[in-house]
């Protein structure tokens, strides 16, 4: 398997999750593979948000220390 680095924003992740949810409103039942993919994307989105929050706290802390 080949690895590729793709940069996604939190908004990208939210859009992907929205597309997924809209798709399965029309389809009867997602497969286990669909649910696994959904879980991975959701975990990725949560991880990205937590990383952004940590970065923001660090930047805000260093900005206050500079004052």
C-alpha cells in the first residue's frame, strides 16, 4: 500500500461527514465497511479539531506572555 499525505481542514472533514450522512438518509442501511470508514473520518475530524484547539491555546499563551 502506498501512503499519501493529504491536508484536510476541519471544514473539509465536516463536509465529508455531512455528505456521508446525507447519502445514508436515502439508502436503507450502510454496510460494516461504510460504518468503518465513517468512524475513521469522524476520529480524524475530532483529532484535527483537538490539534487546532491545542495550537490555538499555545499561540494565545505565547501572545499573552509577550505583552
